[in-house]
């Protein structure tokens, strides 16, 4: 089984090397003359006026947590889809109940307007 | 076995290195990114013990979703690093005591005498065509079906709680309702353009060049 993942390992190694090569080549080949102006933060032409560590709106958090919940739901769907033929009708009903409970939550967030972006 | 052992040491070393960086970085965003690296290398370790479904779910759920949430929280917290470091020495003794207790706990539980080949037999490699996902699916939907449905209820509670806690309606934000916009019917609900003749300018009003206001073709009246 592990042999099947050899491609992914080779891919990882190649991706790592491709990521590493431009940095190494850049530091070896390019001239480096840092200066005060060059090292200062650059923000789209105007002076940087605020720290990046500012407070974000809490609604980003809401979007992220709703995403996690439905992401978990998807994770349950994968093994179910693989063994659905062996489970038969019982497996189908089990997943319908599972998704039905979550659809209640989905309707709730839709009706509350949690998916609206004002 | 040689190559697998080598891979295990590589990924384990990356995981330990990343975990060390998580607790030593000053910038919390960097710490979270190192935590992502630790999760990814743990997923590789899980693949090595042939728990392929769990390894991929670790990447999908933890790296893909939970770490995004971590990043949001870290960015939202507005952490003043200098203020945190000022308190470091003051809380150091208490922190050391707690750390010592935790280390003793962990050594008692996962110490080397609890492991080794005499406590746990070497796992036999699974036969050709073995699918971790299939075995897990059969277990989940036959033996643990009830717990699986309970998981749905727990997720439902999480949805409702997250919305109740964080959904704030802001007064006077301007936004469009596309569903109402497309439902507008022709007739009284729409703007009506009326063509009309230019009116003669009374002699008492001084003429101001040919500015946009003085253009007689602009004189369109709005319906209603």
C-alpha cells in the first residue's frame, strides 16, 4: 500500500526543491545592497499608517467556523461513499438522518442571515 | 523497511522541529504556520502506519479548516507581544511548576517502558488491496452508527452556538437585496422616463453658460 504513495513523496520532494531553488539562486546570484528606504515597509505608495496586528471583524470568524463544520461533514461522507454498496439501504438512511440534522443547522444559518455579507 | 524507517525519521524530525518552533516563535502568526507544518508531517507519519484516511483527514480538516480558524483568532486577538514578554519573568516560577507536572505526567504515560516491541507487537503490513477507508467506513456505519448520528447533533449545536455568539447586525449598513431587485415588475415599481419639451427660461433667471445644469436635454422627470 505504501508504494502507492511514492508518487506523492516524489512530488513533495520536487515541490520542496522548486520552492527552495529560487531563494538560493536569488541569494547567490543577485546583488544585495540593503538600505533604509528599501527595508522600510511599502504600502501601495503611501506611508504605512497602522500596525498589521489590528482587530479583525468577528464575522470572518463566523465564516471560518461554519466552514469547519461543513468540512467535517464532508470528511464523514468519504468513508460512507466507499462502503455504500456493502451498507445497502441502512447506510443510505443513516446518512440521510445525519445530513438532515445538519440541514436543520444550514436552514437556521440561512434564515438568520449568517451567510449574508453586508 | 530501510527506506520507510528513513522516512519516519525525516518526518518525525520535521514534526519535532516544527513543534519546537511553535512554542518559541515571538510572532504568533509564524507559530501557527509552524503548527501547520507539524500537522502535515504528522499526517505523513500516519500514512506510514497505513492509516491513510486519518492522514488525509488530518490535512483536510486540521490544516484546511482548523488552522484557518487559528489564524483568524490569532489575527483578531490584537496581541501586544512586548506586553506579554514583560510578564514572562513574573509568571516564570508558576509556569515551570506546571511544565514539570506535565512532563512527569507524560513520562508516566508515554515513557519508554510502556512501549517497545515486547509491549506492542510489530504491526504486520496490510495485504495488497487493503483499504483503510473501507474498514473505517464499515466500523463507523455499523458498529458506531449511533455515535455517528450524535456527531451530527454536536455539529448542529456548534452551528447554532457560533451564530448566536458572533452574528451581529450592524445598523445602517447599506446593502442590496438581489432577490428583491429581480422581482421588481415593470410599471409602478420602476423608474419611468418621460420625454418632455424644454421649458422656456424666464428672463429673470440669468443664463449661466452651457454647464450641465443648463442643458435642456437633461430635463427628464422621474415617475411617481
